C-alpha cells in the first residue's frame, strides 16, 4: 500500500543537505597545483570492479526475483522492512528502506561512461556539511570509501542538534548509486550488515537514452501499487511484511509502500 505524507524527518534532512552540498563550487582559499593534480587523478578514475554489487541490469538475469521493481532500481525485499519512495515534482527520485531502527535511502544518478564520480561527490558532500557546522570523517568501510557525518538538524523542540549519518556510494557503468544510512546503522555501523547487503544487492537500470552526468535516474511505482489516503495509520498496516514504524524518518511529499 502507498500513502503520501507531509511529515519532515531528520534522515531526509541529511539527504537534502547532501543534495545541496553537491551544488557547492569548492573550498575557499588557494590550493597548491600539486594537490589539485592529485585530486583530479583521484576523482577521474574509472569505476572499480563490483564483484559483490550493486549490479547493473545487464549483469542480472532476473532482477525482479526477490526485488521490488521501481523502474530505475530493483530493491531487495527483506522480511520486516518498509519501503518508501520520495518524489520531486512529478518524478520519483529516491527509495528508502526502513528496517527496525535503521534506514538506507537509495538514489541512482547518470554518470560518465569511463569516469567514476563518487570521489568528487564525496568531496562536495563533505564541504557542504562542514560549511554548515557539521563534522565529517572519511573512512574505508564495508562498501568502500564512505563519509561518516554529524549533520546539523533542527530537533522537534526547535533546538539545534546533530544527526549521525553515513554516505556510501558505488560507481557503475554509466551510473552512480548513493546510499544514506541513518538510525542505529549509522551510530553503530557494525549493526548495519543487512542494510549494507540491501545496498549491494540493488540492481540499477540506467537505460540507453542520453542523460547528463548527475541527472537522477527516475523511478516508478510498482504495477500493483495502491494509494492510501493521507491520515491512514501505520498500525492498520502492521500485518505487512514491509511494515516498519519509523515515523520519525517520514517526510513529504513521499509515498510509502507496505506489503
């Protein structure tokens, strides 16, 4: 079942901060020519092999087996999870998997054929968050290089605080998949194994049409999606294997799938 909601939560605030960060031109101040050259070498590397995923649609014979078909993404289904998709205008651009007290937001983008962009995107996210007063730590985690961030957010009582999130990313053939892990899986990364496996087992459908680098790969609702009027309570859907109970992560406009 699907329902639109207008509640704004801190997990998507963090993802929004990342999107805004990608607009930043760069860090102010002079940087040595040698450092510039190193950075150019780093961000223009070809995508590395992905023996454990995420997968391109050409690499999986039956992507719909055990996964939810969202058009541009096939997202693995896991017992007890809730799947939400977020809209921007008339387009669905992101999917969020909520599993108990953790969540991972998945978003795919077009990328150059022979250049990975995760290094460059990572730098822009870090710059934007630190300029907002947040804290960034770049580490090599189970999914490769990632950012572990303390992102400034407004708490429900109106005061300022921080939310811990992890930004992960993988470059594929002409696409880039970004994940934003929040909740316990960010605060205690050792507990995020299942969310990381969902990220790895996601299938990206780039399509053959021309797209500018960083254009979002648009998603769609599954064919059997049903709209739920605003105000329907999650308790009424508790029998679903996709039911969650992570209301603090909801934001609008978005659509929630519960199976």
